[in-house]
């Protein structure tokens, strides 16, 4: 199992394929699994790097460091470990929040930015302390039914959101560190970069799902980015890469080849 000691944490990573490097980063309670179908396609054209942040998957459960800024520094640390000066960063959900931090604080290390169903640039709103406490309690008790019921209540694509998928997601969620579960929620709530989007001149691709509740926020952030393209995928929810891997991979591949399309003028 490949791992590297990055900023005091043993982090899982994987490198496959050859060519220009693209790093795929998962979301808040997700893992490598959420990007895996897209990675299988992209590795035919690029060097694809996947990683799992501290507190998730096969990476170490550290006692601290559960902030977007630290997650971004861990991306930079892995790049240094792999002797990669610049790459295309693609982040899903919370991983998109990490992308906002990278683009505003470490832009010289990126060649392009891909934001897939990212959290809003102005944060995810106040933390629901009651809901978070219930999730922490369920994590401590390893209560599988608590999380399974939550997934069932949020079914978007019945043909894809299966019991087997929910069971796999639940097993992963039950393996998270408590620090990541709480710190991740707090740091996503605290993100504030909306007033800096105009300064992000990196070629950027915004990918959104038509059935994702974050779609209006994604479109608003796309409009504020000066050098961005937009891809909205029909019949895809927040798990965009799982619901439509071929479409996501195709959009990223076209973006890597040609860059953003000229922005239309909105009335």
C-alpha cells in the first residue's frame, strides 16, 4: 500500500498512467472510491494521482490538522514527495473547497483547476450542531443503520444509488476519524473566498450535477471565475463521478486538451 509521511501524517496515495499529472481529491465523507471510475478512464491519457486526506480511508487518523488549509498543504506536500512542480488539481465537494484554497494561496503550483460539485466559495452555512453531534455519536457506536437510513432518505438516482453503494459508503464513513468528521464540517462552514474568485486566473472547469442541491452555488461561483468553463451533467447528483463517470472524464479530457470555452455574456 503506497503511503508517504506528509506534514506529520501518513497519507495513502496512488499513481497510475503516464503523461501530464492530474490529482483527484475526494470529498468530506468520501474516499478514493468516488473518483475511481473516472481515474480508470483518465489514466489512459494522464498520470493520475489519487490521495486520501488525513482521517479518511487508509490515511492516518491524526490528532489535528482537519482544516481546508492543512488539507491543501498536504496536497502540496504530496506533490513535493512525488517531485511534481505543477499539476492539474481536481477536487470533489470538500475537495473543491481545497481547490479554492490551493487556487488562492498556492496558485503557482497549479496548471489548471477542476471543481466538481464543490462546496460554495462562501462556505456551507452554519454547522448544524445537533446533527453533527448525532453523527459523532453514531460513529462512536459504529451504528451502521443510522448512516444507511440517512443515505436512503437522500436517494437521487434509483438506478445508481443502490443498497450495495450505500453499504460501501457507510463502511467508509464508519472508518473516519472523529477529528475529520467534526473538523471537516467546521472548516467547510468557515470557508470564505467568494471575494477572491475574481483573482483566480487559472484555467478552471466547473462540473456540476443537474440534480445536485449545490448546482445554484456552483453556477454562481462559475460566473465569478474569470477564466472558467461550465459543464452541467444531466441526471447526476452530488456523487457526480459515480453517477456519470464517462461524462466527467470526457469533460476533464476536453478541458485538458483545449482549455475553457469563451464565456458567454449573461444578460
